[in-house]
């Protein structure tokens, strides 16, 4: 069990995941898989703002998410090629 790595008299709440002796052996593989999946998703889609206006470049306070409308057309279907046209999806 992981509690064998805890030292008596020390604050055990300060032990962060991935730090110290109990390091997950699968972490490098998980990071690589995540990189590959995100790369393939970004290659498969083009991120476009919805409408004609460009998105605001005003910085937002940290650690807050604000959904905005955007279109995610497939990179394989170029506009005007007769294929299905993307419809804006809220993000």
C-alpha cells in the first residue's frame, strides 16, 4: 500500500501525486497517449469563430472558463467543395 511511504510525524496531506517515492509507472505512457490524442484531434478539425467577428483578445481572470460559440469543421471538408457545411456548435 502507498501508506508505507508516509513518514511518521510528517504532514501526509502535502504529498502531491507524482512526487516522491510512489510515482506511477504508467504516467509517461499516459502523457504520451494524451499528446497523441490531442494532436490528432487538432489535426482533424479547424477551430473557427462563429459569425464574422473575431473573438475578443481581452484576458480573462485565471481559472475561469467562459463558453463561446465556435465552429469545428473537419479539416478534410473545405468550404465550397460541395460537402456538408459546418454548423456552429457552442463550446
